[in-house]
């Protein structure tokens, strides 16, 4: 189910993003808020790409299910990080706009992999 070569980077990205999301951070000025949303989108694009590539599915209907599952899972992970920031940290606060940026990033990441897979044949390599 998982490609061994790509599972480790996906797990390491997830652990790294968890640490970055929960470590202490100074309050950002309002003018940096939009850059923060772009950073969220970029991070979750990378995360969605990593997890989409690491899951090995060979038939078309299962590919679509995989894309939906990864997008929803990565977004749920982002929402969990926001809740943990809100309730479990002192210097961070959870924001729903960050979850929206995470969702958009996850959509972009899954779309990138879907486009690449559509243009090249699906392989069964591990």
C-alpha cells in the first residue's frame, strides 16, 4: 500500500510540521498575516504531494479515492494542528483561515500529483 522510498519523507514532513506548528512563536504583525496563509498553503501542498506519492494505488477509481482521502486527511491534520495551537500552546492561536489555506494547499498538492500521474503511466515500483 505504501511505497517504501517515499513513506519516510512523508512521515518526516508530518513530524517536522507538527513540531513547527506547536513550538513557541512570537505574535505576527497584521501585515505578515497574508504571508502566513501563503506559507500554510505551501507547506500543505508539500505534505499532500508527499502523502499522495507515498500511497500506491494502481486502478483509476481507487486513484480518485486516494486523492480525496489524502486531501481530507491533510486538511484534518491542519485543523487538528490549529486546535492544538489554540488549546495547548501559550504563544500560538488557532485560526480557521489557516485551515482554509491548508485545504487549498492540499488541493493543489493532490492536483499536481493527479496531473503528473495522468500524463505518465502508473507504475507498481516500490
